[in-house]
């Protein structure tokens, strides 16, 4: 990479960076902690968290070799964000190819040093930049744990009927830690604006595969949405750089449509029902909505600072997505897709009630005038 390009990328990353996260970008330190100081215990723990509980020596060695051989391209480049998102970027590009939507210019994936869940894209006329990192992956991972456990264990009653949100009360009574986790995540977000340093959220090993499938599908949607921005840039080279608010909001909806279409194509190829059905983006927005609601009610000043008029409120994006989910699928699949997304909504409603109750208890009843929009 040329020095000028490098300097420009670092400048963009610096603008995105969240203060206080500097040690995260020190690869020498990361490598020492993971592979040297702790006799590889940290690395083994991290690898088993991301690759599976029953990690073979061979798979672990491959992971450790990745850390040893990783060379950051900029001061903010991290091994972890590359390891997580480089494969997802390839999968999204394959899905776009299947959809017949090819970008004229290449995409360079770079670590986002922003702790918030939002990636950032910088489309340009010769090379597009996608900034994405652990702020996004941890948000998906934490909420993926909560939703996957509810969907795995509580979506049907003993007679196999779908249950309503109120009927989930006995489930939360039986599994109080799940309700507590949802509340804690929303409250953490309310005060920090991200979930980067939330800490350990326990989940039983038998849910690992299901949760990873969900997290993966959420990340495919998020990256697919950002590719939507690159496509838009290429489709409208001749249009003004600063479209008005209506156009910007319409663009976000359009990019959500691209994200869903990417999920459909990738999900069909990879056998991911979370992606194919649209449940993964639905869960992402429902989680975002709970977090934003908590922040606006408990930390209104910070919520006002988060506001960004380039993005429609999350409630509108949810409505738009709900309208899209039953479309562009074979009629034979409509019932199963809408049925499954209906279960996700039941779980989302139940979690939302639990979180809203906790916010009321915490004295949060003064939302800011307008809900801030997710900035994905
Ligand atoms: Zn966007």
C-alpha cells in the first residue's frame, strides 16, 4: 500500500476511534498477552469462544499461527476484526455475484476503531473502504446469545404451539439469567453507547452452534448493508454528494433491502435459516431498538449526541424490513419464513417488555423527542 493511502486510511480511522481503546490496537501487546505471557491460555480461551468449545490442537495451532503471522497494515488494524470479517466479506461478495450485482471497484476491509456497533463505509470513485470491527461483532455476539437461547428453548409451548409474549413469563421465571442478561446489555448500552467491554456473558455449550449461526447471519446482513452503500455510489456517480434527508433515509432502506437480499442468497447457499428467513436482521434491529430505547430514557443527553439524521429511526427500518421479508421468495416458502419471523417477534416482544420494565424501575421515563436511528 502506498504511504499516502496508508496515511489517509489512518486519518479516517482516527476520526472513527473511540477514546480509551488505544491498547486494543497494539498488536505486539495483543500477541504477547495471547501467546506469551499467559502460556497461550488466553489464546486458547479466545479461540474456543470464537471457534467452538471442543477445539482440536490443530485448529488452535492454526489460530495461534494467524496471530503470530499477522502484520497490521495501519496503526488501528487488529487481528481479531480481520479474522472475523474477512471471511464474511468474501461471502457477501459471492452472494452479490450470485445476485448479478457486481461492484466496479474493489472494497478494502479495514478495522473500525469505533466501539459502537455501527460499521462505517467510505465509498469512492476508485476504491471503497469498509470499516468494521469488534464493536459490531461483540454487539451481535452478546445479543445472539440472548436471542438464540430464547429461540432454542422457548419458542414453542409443550404442545408445540407458538407462544405469545406474555406466555414467556414462565420461561423467564425458569431462566432468570436470560432476562437479566437482556436487561444488563440494554443498561450497559444506555451508559456506554456500546457493548465492547460488557464482559463475559455465560451461555451453555449446547447453544454454541445455534448462536454462532445467528451471529454469522447478523454479520452477513450488516456487511451486505454496507455493500449497498458502495453499489449506490457506483450507480449514481453523477448525483450530488449531499442528498437531502429524505433521499438519505431512502438510501438506508434500500441498503437494508440489499442486506436482506444478500442474506437470502448466502443463506440459501450456506443452509442458514436465520439468514434466509430474514430473522437475523430482524433480531439485529430488535436488539438495537432495546439498546437505543434504554439510552434515550436513561441517558438522554448522550442519546441526543448519538442522533444522526442520515439514518431513519430504527422503528421505521424495522417496519420497512417487515414489509420486505415476505417478498422475493418462492410462494411455497412464505409460510415458513413468516412463521419463523413471527416467533422471533414474540421473543423480541417478550424481551422488550422485560427491558422496558427494568428501565421504568430505574426511573427512565423521559425519552428524547425522537428515537435515534441505528447508524449501520
Ligand atoms: Zn447505512
